[in-house]
């Protein structure tokens, strides 16, 4: 029997990513190219390049979208200021924000109205955090470590709440929240953990997979938060783990002493890339391919109403 590949399940596309990619494809079909997309629709170079080939134009800011054109907001969400600028320029907008990110935005709006200081746990330069913070910039403080919790100065500790970026490490976030509760016993938080179901499921799958693998390969782009967290989760289990964008990123040295390779993919990475990596490893003696099933996923998000109307069959 050959050396072993362990495939984590679930892996790859989540419901929010499927929805976002569908939105771009359906908009191209309904309205024709070009369709502008603000930032990358999801953080994966392969997906972005494929959509670009179909006529999507990815732009870093609204100034690059011609007045009156149609623009899609990415899955990571945007601030109210960006929406206002789009309206002012007469742009026709389609919102591909993941519904789970929208939930965090709504919580930020509620806490702002009630006069709370919002502690937003996340990475300051990530598009999702920038968008969420835009809902309540005067009320929000972004932190990413327990040490930053200790440095917080809150004028009224009776009016403090926390929210989290949806793609963080479960363990790290749990520790930060515990420190917040220790320092601010009256702090409020969401009823349901803001870290999304797909992030949680993929991290739990990697934890189990890493226990039986000599090396873990996480397929995802360098700017994908959830993919980077998967690498960290595997490394915390004491397993060598590497982030790869595709099979060309694999260093053969990693495989030399390995009898088993674990493979997973971030929530923005297509299964095509997984298949290519599996075939690469098969050719190098890893012929026993097994799937480690953990949590079943059957989540589906509806399309935005403006696109459902445009793609509805005509009688």
C-alpha cells in the first residue's frame, strides 16, 4: 500500500463564497460584460482570474468604475460610506456580502444606537473588519491579541460590547473573549458566536486531520484569513503545515520524510485545486487516498433580490 493522503471534509467553498461567485456569473449572463467588482469577490487568485476571463473587472476603489455602471460589492462587506459614494455616482449596485458578515454589521449598528463602545476582534487591515468598523467608526476599537485587551481604556464599562471577524481562529478568539470578560465583567456579546459555521467546521476538521498526518497542506491564497488560520490550527497540533496557492507552491522537501499528507482548502478555494494537488501527490507515491468526514454541511444562501429579479424566467 502506498503512502497516504487524508482529505479533510468539509473543505473548500462555503455557502457565502458559492453565493458570491454565482452573483458575478449570473450578473455577467444577465447584463453582459463588463461587470465591475469592488476588490476581489473572494480571496482566491484562481477564482478571480477565472471570473476576470469571463468579463469581470476587479477594481480597488469606486473611482475606477465609470459613472452609471454596474458594480458588485465583494463577499467581505463594505462600509456605509462606500454605499453612499456609489449612490452619489449613480452606480447600479449588487451586494454580494456574505449574510453572516451582514449579521455582524447589524449587531454593530444596534450597539452604536445604544451608545456602546464596540470591541471588534479581528485584523485591522482585512476588508471585512474595515467594512464592519465603518458602521460605527467613532464607537469601535479593533484588537487582535490578549495584550491589546489589557491596554484598553473604556470610559463607561457598563456600555461595552464585543464583535468578531467571521474568519478568525476559534481558539485564539476564545482566549481574547475570556480576557475581555475577565477585565469587563459586564461586557455584552452576540447571542451566537460571530465566527462563521464554515470557518468553525474547517478548523475542527483540520484539528482532527492533523492528528493523523505528518504534513498538512492548506490550499488557499496568502490574503485569505480563514486559510491562514487553518495553517495555524494544524501547527498548534504540532504538525508541519504549509499554505499553498496551488500544486506549484509545493516544496518536494516537505514530502521526503512524510508517510501521510493531510489536505484541506480554505473557504474560497475551488475543489479543482484540491484535485490537482491530489494528482500531484499520487504521482509521488501517495496512492492511498482517504477522506476524514467530520461535520456535514448543507447551508445555502439566497441571491440578492436585485439579481433574483434579473435572472427570473420570463413567461
